[in-house]
C-alpha cells in the first residue's frame, strides 16, 4: 500500500479558527496548530496534502501553513453540511489511492521518536488495509468521540479488527456494544482523529451525500456511519498508537495540548521549573 496523499479537514463550524491558534512546538518554535499538523503528515512520507476549509478562509490558512502552503491543494465546503461531506469533497484529489486523514482540531504527541502519523502509516502498509488510530479513553469523554468495538488481532500488539463504530455513544451503549477485551474497565477505544483510509470510504460517503441531497435533507453527513459500513465490507483495523491526542476544541484543550508539547519538547526542564514555582505559589 503506497500512501502519498493526505486530507486535513478544517471546515466544521466548531473548528473555526482552531488550526490558526499558535503553540510552542516540541522544537521550541512558535507555530500555528495547522503548521504542526502539516509537519505531522509530512513526517509520514506524505507528498501531497489537501486542506478542506470553509468558503472564504483559504488565505488565512495559507498564511498559517507558512512555506508548506505550496504543498497544499485547497477545497472549500460552501455550507456546513457535515464532517463526512467535507471529507468527501476531497474525492477528486484522492482519486483511487489510499490516503492519510487528519482533523484540524487535534494535536498529537508521540512517546517514541516516530511521530504518530508515521506509526499509523507504517501499520497500514504492513497490514495492507485501512487503519484508524484509537486511544483508550475513559467513559466520561465518550461525548466527544467516535468509538470502535472489535477484537484484538492475533499475534499483533495494540491492533484490533474493527467490528462496530458508533458516534458519541452513551456509557451504557458503549458497555453493551463496544467493550474490547483487555481494556481497563470503563475505558473504550475512541477515534484519535487520524486514519489511513481506502478509496472505498469516498464511495460510501458519496452515496450518503447523494442520498441526503436527493431527499432535500439538511442533516449533516458524518464520517462514522461510513466507517461502520467499511468494517462490514472490507478488512478495517484500529491501532492503539504509542502517543496521545489532544483535542484543542474542548475546554482546556489548548492549555493541555500546550503543556504536553512543552513537557515533551526541548524546553522541558524550564517548563517543569516554572510549573513547580507556580504550584508552590498557590499552596
């Protein structure tokens, strides 16, 4: 499986401005969230990147990308008709090739020299199938994520055969339908905001978009139902990565992401000293 393309979605109403926020990255340099995400996919060997944005925001995102803007193909979503439609709008860019997909409101910190996207792409190449990154997440956070259920792949560490996918399930539904052997009680495999997908996903999304338009529906088209269908028609895996995702769109999300980058980066000792001083001053 040769993976040379990536699609980043940043068109959702709840994502407005988030990729443009500035952080101090692992190398101690100040960058936009978008720039950090772009460097993430480039680290995985991606050569072409499509960025799906809201109409009229292309210039701001190009500026936020810096010199990586020349690697970008922009696609605009005229109306907020759902995450799934936003991804489907890049179908012409993707063509008949597998691709990496990241969301524009998550940042990632790896616990090993390889970045999270590089870990995922390597797994997809070895397994020759679609693979979604997941993170074991406590049930109180299920309202923010899609969740997968399935079973461990024999002989493979942290790799699961996906059997079900649900969007933002209640803890009760998750306990009944999405429990995975081996996870701690009260924890579920939540989507990481990072996938390697096959062109079959675009076909499934295209059908959903066409059906919604034919029915005159204003309901947003989501990605999760397409992933659930994908699990029924082809081999589809989930990989628990050696890293952590930070949703910068939730309460304290930007603060936690910045702390994680700082504590894993080149300024770790300085940040630790400042945190100790801060805590001491509050006691």
